[in-house]
C-alpha cells in the first residue's frame, strides 16, 4: 500500500473512534479538556522531536524561518479552533453535527488542491468526487438548521491540512512549534480558568486524571500521521479518504450514543459512500 495512504488511513481510523474517548470525559468542562490536550502534547512532541535527528534538524530550520513561523501561527490557530469545536460538539451530544462538517472536507480539499497545487484527477476520480460532493451537500443541508458548529470543525480541519501541505516543516516538528507558539496563551488561559472554575484534574477520580493526561498523546499521534501522509498525497485523495472518519463518527453517534438522524441525511450518506467506493476502486486500479 502507498505509504501516504497508509499514514492518513491510520490517522483517520483513530479519529473515527475519538467520540468514544472524549465521551468518557463528558463530565469535564470542554475548555479544560482542550487545555489538557494541548498542554500534554508539548512533552510528547518534545520527546518525539529529540528522539530523531532529522526531526531535530527540521525543527531548528523551521524556527529560523520567519515565513514558516507565520504559517505555523496560522495553522496553530486553525487546529485550536478545530480541537475545541469538536470537543464542544461531543460534550453537547452533537457528534452527528460535527461529522456533517467533516463530510465537506473532500470539497474543501479538492478546491484547495486545484487552486494552490494545480492538481488534476482522472475522470473516474472526478465522478467519485461528484458523488461525494452531492452526497455531502445533501447530508449537510437536509437537517433542520445549518450545522454551523460542524461547518467550522470541517473547514478549519481542511484549511489546516492545505496549509501544512504547502509548508516545509515536517509533521512532528511543525506540530511541536505550533504547540510552543500557543503555550504562553495556554498558560495564561489555564491560570484564569483554574481560578474561576471548578477543575476536574486531581479532583474527581484517578480514571479522569489518566484520561486527561493521555489526551496529549491521543491528540498528537493521529494528527502527526495525517500531516505526514498529506505531504505525500494529492489533496483530493486526502479528502476523499477522510470520509472514513466522519462515517465512523456518524455510526457511533447514531448507534451507540442514540443521536437522531433523519432519512434525508441517510440519503446523503449513500452518495458519500458511493464516492468513496468509486475513488478507492480508482486508486486500486491506478485509474
């Protein structure tokens, strides 16, 4: 299997089952969960960067480039909005809505690939993108109201992937710099949050503490896999394959968390899967 495909698929499968993990923390304020995700990511990324010489060199090169740092500031903001929005959705019991936004990812990626990277795809893949796009739009727009929370989550994720593909920073060093850029703001927000709200860390039970502590690693691993794979694949491929993630999240929300889904959304879901199957066939047959 293509290395890029293997990397993004591994990340996508992990993300797909994320609702099950974050649901274990639904008794914790979403802001505190986000803080732990980002704060504990710092030591995890420090260990990873300095465990590999090429990552260490890339980290130093990225720090010396003002242009790269500006882009990393932008991507840091995008991924923060994405992380926070998704956890907020899970804690509000709106996993299905969050998955709606992610279903639009292939559309955003296709547009980004065409405009910024001049990507072209075969007619069979164009047909797959057509089915996926129609299905995604039908899925998103058939609800009782426009899923703004899901749209923000999906758009910021796609924008993050497009921006990171254009940058020279490798997956892990780039993510480490993003967290370091945000660290001063995180520490200030942490002090404010911990003085104004009841906190869960060390105040509820040991299982909650462990889940919050592991939030950093749970956050870093799939994102690093995704970013590394994105640099090796066309954005359209990255977007189409990503449909696996919201599909899993949709099934979890519907079957395990009893979230309501209407028949129109199911029709859109069929279009999305038709596109995914056709595109997968085109990849296997190299068409």
